[in-house]
């Protein structure tokens, strides 16, 4: 027995602290647990009778980033002066950070409590032991940092070689040294369908809405690495479309993790880093679902869907075809869209960003209907030479196009029938007398059968709806190609598709207004580098239904005479004619002013 252990220490209780840093160590490093619990024999050999084991912190790190209830309870009992010694297999089990380690040593010094490990006994009241404990605490903290740095550097070097595979995304499984496609064909087709639909609709949200509309599920990876089918969410679709692994590339270091403290508690956060900041990006390391060029086009489309000064943003369902494409020639800002009319269906383009931001006056504003029609005519004039060829390609694609929805339902039905067969086998292998098990398996079997029935019903409804659909013939395609205006102006034409066609061919349109000439000037910047200038007659407020207004040119005396005669006719013909006359004489003209004050006749509105 050590001479540092005296009677007042033996009379009090001893605490044995047991800790392992992670759940993996708790489940696999069982020999380390046995050695720590074996410290009870050493305490008994030193003379302690009352020994309490504190093992609440199994699986908790001692780096100081997590709360350890067992350590706090141990320190609280020591502070009360009821503990004669605290023991651990190694003193590093107590703490691997200076704050908690120095707190424990100082408290033990004040209440005369010993610290015991496998090798020796420490008395914090003795200067040499306190110096040794402080040195060991610093070495434990340094050792933890050194091990962390070594492991992180080894991890980084392995990632730079493309050999570090932490987890496989949905649609892949971990091979020996690389990712491999999931052998389940249903999973492969579902992942490929995400990219196919994105190329058709052009945005992540529209792709998600298509899957939700047809009630199709997508595979996701769980924490354990298993694949489950769930109703898709925006993050699910976006994660598939932006992961380079689906293009056959190895990527590591795409996210950055940080820890901040709020009210004394650590809060972890993560953010996506730019591609230039990734630690490793190695193309063509495994088989991909799409090529790298296709993946780059997908990322470019997603980036263009974000609104900004130099970006038009994703297409919307509004009737304005040039939203996000028009730029003011005077200030360089993008024009905004305002909808007027009784039902808010008439677009109007305005440069009011300067007014909203800094209070500057408006630059330009003009009606959108005539401008949209002019751009439509110019666009159709450009694509008209290739219309026939496109129609032939469309007819061939229509004849060979496969119903992706029906194929997806067939794959789901095949998987559901397999689940039925599996549930039936499990039920058949069960002892019928064991009703607790047989009843549960019977319910699973019935649920699988119900899922098969639902899928078959959905397939029947889909087939019936497709049978009623009229497939256009080759001649009809060629006929539509000769009259593109009818196709464009068709009420069934999707406005979002029109906008995507315009943005495919046009980079942007610089707009200005010539007040003296009464014209709207449009400079079209095509994607190929060609520029086209259009001048449109500015539509005045007197224009109704696109017709030119009646232009009356006369001297001032004839204007006043005409106005008085109109007033007389309105008094004879009733309120309906009065209303019509008032409409003609607005903008400064009033019936009262003309009939009672002829001197106001020179103040009539301007005449063209």
C-alpha cells in the first residue's frame, strides 16, 4: 500500500471512472472495458471497501465538446468531500482537455482526494504530484490533437487518390476500391429517370412536381446504408442532380463543417463549398448514369435558374414571355414585369429597380403585348427553315417513345410481387399454432397483396387514359411545321415551354424608348453572337384593340365648336351618350368645362 493513502482516505468512498470515446469502441473494444472494470481489484487491494463504478460516459469523448453526465456527477461528489479517491485505468480517461482536467485536479486538492491509475497514486496536495498531473494532462491533450491530425492527414491523402469511400449514394454500392452501380434495375431506372425529366422540364422543382403528380417514389440511402423507397422531396431530387458521383466522378470535400456556441452549447453547421475549393475531383473513376458533359449542362441549367443581376432565373407561369431577358439600355438594369388589366393578364415591362432601391426616377416603361408578339414573329422567322426537319424528328420520336410512367409502374409492380412471395414464404414457414408470430406475418402478407392490387389498379387507369389519347401522325406534324404561328398561339401550348425556347435562342434583349419618334427599340442578342434591332411603334393609351385612333386636326375654334356640339348631343341622347362623350373628351376635357366655360377650350388635351 502506498504511504499516500491514509486512514481518512480509506474511510471514504472510492469512485472508479470507466469511459470509452465512441460507440464503436464500446461495441468492439471489449477487452479495454474488461481492463477498466478490473481496476476494482486494485482499489480493493489498496484498502478501499466502498467502491462505486461510474460508467455513464461509455461512448462519450473527453475532448470537451460534449456534455458528460458521469464526469459531472463524479466532480460533484468530490466537491462534497465524501470521496477519498477517484480511479481510472489511465488518467487520460478522466479528461483530454485542460479545462476539465485542471478543474478535477484543483477540486481534489481542496478536499484531499487522491487520483489513482494502474501505475501509481497521486496526491494533488503534493507539489511534485501536482506538477506530474499537470504534465500528464497537457500530454493527454497534445496526444489527442496529434492523433487527430495524423488521422485527418491520412484521410486527406487517401481522398486525393480517390480511394476514400465514406458512403455510397442512392443507386450505388461500395465495391472494393470504387463505387459500383446498384444491381437492382428498378433503382437504376429511377435514378436515370430523374436526369431524363430534368432535361425535359429544365428545373429541379418541376422535376419534383412531375414525380409527385404521378405518385412515383425515389430510392434514398438510410444511415445504415440500406436503400428505401420514399415519396421524393426537393432535397432528394436536388442531391441526385448535383452529385458528381452520378457522372462517374469521385468528389470529396464538397462541404465544410463548423461548430459555434450558443448559450454555452455547441451547435454544428455545414455549408456547400465552391467546386474550386473541393479537396478532390477525379472524373471517370467508376461507371456513371450520365456523362460528364451532361452533368456540366445540368449544373449550368440549375445555376441559371437562380435569379440574379446576370441571370434570368427559372421560367415562371406568367404570360410575359420576356421576363428576365430585357435589359434597360439607359441604366443597365433588368426590366421588371407588371400585370395590368381587369384580370391582371396584360403584361407591362418597367425599369423601376432604380426607383425601388435608391429613389431614382423611372427609366422606361412600355406595354408587353406588342413586344412579345414582335419577338415571337422574329423567333419563328429564324426557326422556320428547320421546322420541317424538326417535325420529322418529332414524328419519329413520338412513334418510338416509350411510356416512362407505365415502365416505372411495371417495375414497382414487379418489386411488390416479390414482396408478396417473400411474405408468403415467411408465413408458410411459421408454426400455425404460434399465433403471435403467424398473425403478424399474415398482416404483412395482406399489406403486400393490397399494394399489388393498388399498383395494378393504377396501371389499368393509366393504360385507359393513354388509349384515349390521339397520337399525331407524320402528316399532321408536317402540317404544323408549315404554320408555326398556329402552334405557338394555341391555347394548349405551355407558356413555360415557350419561354424555354426563347431562352435557348436569345441571350438577352436591350430595350429603350424613343419618345420623339414614339418607338420602342429592341436589340436582340442571339446565342450565336448575331444582333438584330427592331423598332416598334409605341402603343398609346388611345389605342383600343390594336386599332389606330381617330386623328382630328383642326384649329382651336373648330375644337371648341365640336366640343359644344358634342355636349348638346349628350344632353339630348341620354346618359349612354354622355358616358361615351366623356370618354372621348377625357384627359383635360369635361362636359361642364366645355358647356359652361368656353374660355377653357384652349386647355383641351393635345391633338395628334
